C-alpha cells in the first residue's frame, strides 16, 4: 500500500513537471488586429516565471477622421496544452489618446482616456525563435466621450523570442 501511494505521488509530481512549459524570457513583435480603429500594436512580453509574464503594447492609428495611440500593460498566466501549444489569460489596462480631425460626429478635439482590458488566447512556440498567437482582448474605456463602450479586439501576434 505504501509503495502504491509513493508511486502515485511520484507519477503525479513527474506529470506536473513534464507539463511545465518554458516561455521565452523576452518576446518582441507585432500584434495585428482591430479595435475601433486601433489596429497595429508593437508588443513586448517579459517572463516573470515559468508560467506568467507581462505584456506591453504600443498601438496607433492614423486615419482621415482621427489619429490615436494607446499604451497597454497586461499580466498573463500561461498554461501548456501540448508541446509548443499554450493558452493564456490575463488582465490589465492602459492609457490612450484620440486626436479627432474632420469628424461630423465629434468636435475637433484631443482626448486622453484610460481603459481596462482582459486577454485570452492561444499561442504556438516554434522550434526556432518565433511565437505566433491569436487572442481576444475585451476593453472598456473608463472616461472617454469618443469611445465609451465595450470593444472587442481580436488579433494575430507574431513575435521574435530571445
């Protein structure tokens, strides 16, 4: 009986360590999606441990009616699915600015806003230093007259890992 318990404990412990993934210490790249006109984002990820990291992004948009940028920071938890496949979830927020020009809907004005964001996605780590991801990021602006609703951002990410 004692041998069975020890064997079961060892098996569970070995399974736990075998399913642990190594996320890259750093990853830098692009996150391409669409969230009310803020589509492209330079993205940087920094590992904090074996299964969590910080992601920072600088997004921008230049259009006929307005220019915009935003800075976002998200804390993420990462879980291994199988091999190089991981899924992740996180929460964070950021700050942004809209500079409205030539818009019939809004006054020509500049507005700074803050927002809260969540994040859930799936990623694949290739054998070479490339990380590809697809994620869903709901965001809600907390003090914006231009964008005061819940936005859903779906994006494809390509990052170089180092």
